C-alpha cells in the first residue's frame, strides 16, 4: 500500500503529523514529522510530509488538487541544504576567511562546494544549485580564478589561519610534501614528471604543506613536479616566518625530507628542529648496550640518548639523538628482512633471476648473500631515530612531537580523498594556483569541523546534506520549516553553534 499522511492528537493536546507506511501484511512503520499547536503549524507540517513523500521531486500539477485552504500542497519557495551549508559557512567565518577574502562570496561558494562534493569548477554550479545556493555564472568564476591565484590572496588566508592557530615564538610546525598529478602527457616546465611514490608517469607538481601541531593548515606552496622534495622545505619556512614575523619555529619533519645540505641550511637559518634521523649504522649507544647485555632483548619502548655537542668550529647548536626500540616495529621489520633474505638466497642459487634486492652482493659475475648487511639490518630492527637541536630537550617531548606528523598526513588524506584535490584538470599556472588556494581553505574548514564535532568530514557532509530547510508560502506569510534531525546530528550542530557563538 502507498504511504499516507495522517493527523493525530498527542497527549498534550497538540495535533501531530505522521507518515504511515503499510506493507501487504498490514504491518505499519510510522515516521513522526512533528506536533502543531495551531492551524498554520499544521499546514506547514503537512507540507514537509508531502516533501518527504515526494523524495525531493516536484509534484505534477494537473489542476486536480484542492486549493491550499482545503489541505492541498503549499508552494515551497526555497529548499536548501540549510544545516550543512550554514555549518560550513559558520566555520568559514570563524576562521576569518570572510574578511581575508574581502567578502568575496564566489570564493566562499567554491570552497564550500568543494567540501560538499569535490568536482570541477564548472560542475560546482550544479552542486551549489542542489544545495539551494544562488551563485554567479561560470564565466564569472573563470575570471575570478586569476584573483584567487595571486600570492597576496593566499597570504591573507594564511594570515587568518595563523591567527586561528595562535602562533607564537618557537611554534611547533609540521612540514611534508605530496604530489598532485594531471590528466595530460605533456610537461610545461611547471607540470613535469618526477619522483612519484605511486609510480605515476603523468606530469605532476610538488606541493609543500605546513601545518600546526594539530594538522591545521598554515601555508601551502606549489613547486615544479621534478623538483627534489628536500629543496622545498626551507623556502616555505622562510616565507612563513617572514610573513608572520617569527624569530624561530620548531620544524618537525620526516627523515626523508632532510638531506645533509638541507639540515645545514636549516641550522644556518637559525631554526630549531625535530627530525627523523637516518640510521645507516648501528649507533654507538645501542652497540654498547648490546655488548653489555649479550643475548638479552632490548626492552620494548627503551630509549637510547646520544648527545652530539657542537665543536667551536661547527656552525650549529648542540644536538641530541634519541633512538627508541619498539617490539612491534622490530617484529614487522624482521619479517621483511626474512622475506628479502629468502629471495636473495633464491637469486644466488639461480632459482630466480636477480632483481632489486639489497642483500644480493655482486662481485663481477659472482653472486652472494651479503651477510654483514643482513646482520646490521637485524641489529637495527625496531629502532627509530630522532634528532633535535632545541635547548634542554627530553625524549618524551621530542618523540611525541615527531609522532604528530600523523596529523599532517591526515590533512593530506583529506585533500586527496575528501576534497579530491587530484587529478587536476587545470592547464594554466593561474588556474592551478587558484585550485590549491581553494583546497587550502577547504582543508582549514574541514579540520575545524572535525575538531568541533568529533566526526570525520566525510561523515558530517554525508549525514547533514540529507536534511533540508524550506521556505513555504502560506497566503501573505512565509514560513520556515526543516526536516526533523536525528539526535546525533542535532548534537553536533549544537556544538558548532556553541563554538561559533563563543568566537
């Protein structure tokens, strides 16, 4: 049987509107729309019920429906993803992006549309229309992209992010890079093929992202796709410190980002750092401990400390290396070593061809398993190194700060998955830079939403977009209505409203 709308009287004396779904066996499922205390509210609830039954589809008016006075459908003059749009817009305003963008509503629309449904600039017009937001034409958007690509525009947004993050002396900042590829096969000096962790061959650009300790974005820069990752960090840091008049920051970065030249340049710039330390050899402190405890396993979580004082001729501060042993890390590493050694033995025995394997030692035409390298690798299994030049460090603080790099990886995942920052279909440098600026702002809004609600951005958007707000015409009156919200969504929207009000 088709669902139908009914009116009932509640215990409080108010009238309530319900949608009743009945199956062939007579079982009923009732969806409660809401209670009304006067005729105006009752007509409103009936209209919302009809909208729910229609599933968002327009009703076909054949002239057979009774007039509104007899309970017929009321004209809906506006239907919006009001809860979702208002929440995202509140986050945008709390972060100060309104003033930072000079009140540019087109930029607001592009940023929030990318959060709702990542798509092309042209298709964002459809997303906005489905959200119930009136915006400008596509030619107007394309003309604005040159403005959004300007360095000063992104700097204003970065300044707003810095104010939100409450930057101060010796602020802890995280740095990492990723690559964004293009649906093209031709490089142009900026979009170029380069090292890709995903082994893609398309032209790409290298993107450096600087965040605070919680992963909130502070600055984003784009570099040529064939530029070495290690050469991107210092220019980004210097630009960041100059823009915010910071005498020093504590930069946290992975070992893969740091070459010896890069490390010396960071020292020469007077910066403090917490970095992942490469350990090509067994450190002295670990070797000493193993000699003093023969056959004894290193305790899980044990930290070795190795100071490295600066000599009078050194142009650097005192440094301290920490090496921590993890049983789980060691177990995973030893499993990988066992597998690689087995393959090396097969290659040496001629059972398989020689492929890339660090344990195969070639001397002319002679193949052998490099047992010395195997022994060193096993001795280092489970060891993770860290180095810092901050004054009076302690290992817990240093290691804890380094582990915050997971937050910047989370921001990159948000950019690539939730916000679909790649592939990029833009061709000109202005369009690419504008795209990154929009994604940068969207990351900031998304991280604010996640921090405030405790939900992932994907869950929040997917849930909130289903519940719409309406404006309904009833004679000379315009009435606002909304789909009833589930308790969990109502709670997170209240959290957003509370934080917005306290801003």
